[in-house]
């Protein structure tokens, strides 16, 4: 993702800065998806594995990036494994 775009994107709920998820974060969230435990903020299940994701710097919420487009809708935030 373009560095300039990444520098201006923030979480639409908290305003927290975002960064691209690393391999470990993607593996963890995809394991949750595979086990049917991952949900969006609106409590609907996350059915499709994540190929790329923006995560808040505190590691609590992720937003999928589909075909290079960040899905930054508040109801589409994914609670990340290990987030309290």
C-alpha cells in the first residue's frame, strides 16, 4: 500500500493510527476465521480469509484490504486475537 495513503488513514472508530499487518497477525486472524470465531464489529461472522489487513497500532482492530482497497467501515472492523 502506498506509504502516503497509509500515513493519513486512521481507524474510523478510535482515530488510532494504522499499519499493515505482518505475517504473524495475518496467520492469527486467519486461524480465528477458519475456526469460526472471528466477527466483525457488527457481530456478523468473518467468512473469507484475509490476504492483507490494516491494524490499529494498539493491535485491537483490523480492517481487511481487498484487491488493494482498504475496507474502512466502522462495522467492518475485526477484533483481533489477543485483544481485550
